C-alpha cells in the first residue's frame, strides 16, 4: 500500500499593520515587527496611526532644531538620556512614538526603564512633539495618554502657529508652564533646561543655545547633576 503523501505544512502569516486598525499593544508590536517597510507607526488609545511623509519646513527642520536643543542639555547633564522617535510602552492600548523624549537614567531614579528588547517602558520625564498636521492629536489624545501615564512634562511646538505649549503635571493634570519676564520657559523637572521660545520659532538656534547655556550654568543645574550621580537607595 502506497503511503499517502504528507500535506505541505502551512505557516501562519502575520497580518500587515494598517492605518486605523484597532489592536492591543502586544498585537501592534507583533505586526509592526513583521512589517519592515514601515518607518513609523503608533498605537494611540488602541488605534493604529501611520503618519504621512514628512515635509521639511513644517516638520523636519524644526525637529532638527528641537533635537539640537535637547541634545545639548543631555551633553551637559550626566545622568540624563534622550531619544529621537523612540516607541514608548505606556499601557496596554498605547505605544506612541514621540518626536523626542528626555529621561532621567533609570539607574539614577528615572521613572521609565529600558526593557530587555530595547524599548522604553513607562513614562519618560519629558516628551516633545513637533506639531504641524497632527495638532488635533498632539493636543488631544496624545496629551490625554501622556497625562494619564504620568509624563511629567509635555512640550508641543505648533510650527504653523509659531507657538510652544509646555505642560507640566500637577496633581495628575497638565497645566501650561508660564514664561518668565524675559519670555523664557524653564523646566521644573530638568533644572537648567531653559527655552527662549521666540528665538526657537524664528530659527535663531544660536540664541536658543546661549539661553540654554545660561540655564546650565546655574547652581540649580549643578545641584541636579550632583544629585544624579548618587544612585537611588535600594533600601526600604
């Protein structure tokens, strides 16, 4: 008796990631990892969002300036780390990919951690977005999920409006950070992180960095750096 031919084994395929899908974070990650031709996708309140191509003046150039400012702060503040377009594991329905984030090193008491597979888990201390075509989401659902997950500061640069909204978390609610008499915004979480909004908006990055340098030359910044060099106590 001739043996019956074995049926060819079929391997399950992962469905592609597509705009508007309603997914759990685990399923979002599975489909994202299986779709190598996608450079950016986010899960916001359980819904997949895939941004359109990026313009130069409306996003790319402002984004570069924002990263320059945050990067210089990182350079002068040992114990602080930064990221560009890092996906954040916030909760089971949200994995946003903000334009920039700044975090205190987890080993120095930061609120986020770096998972074994190299994703940020938890809320960075500061998240920033360059907002052009996505204002409704940046000041809507994104703001809500960052607030709910304990992001301490959230900066939105509304490029077309020539404005910056900097929110700080107080009693579980975001409130706008007020500028000083010189129009300078000063972080409450990162001492010395000062921003001349008018200079940023007009593209005067030399002035932005000069004001930042003033901030990082303060005793408050020096004390912050010293504090970050002392590992948090592991005792109860």
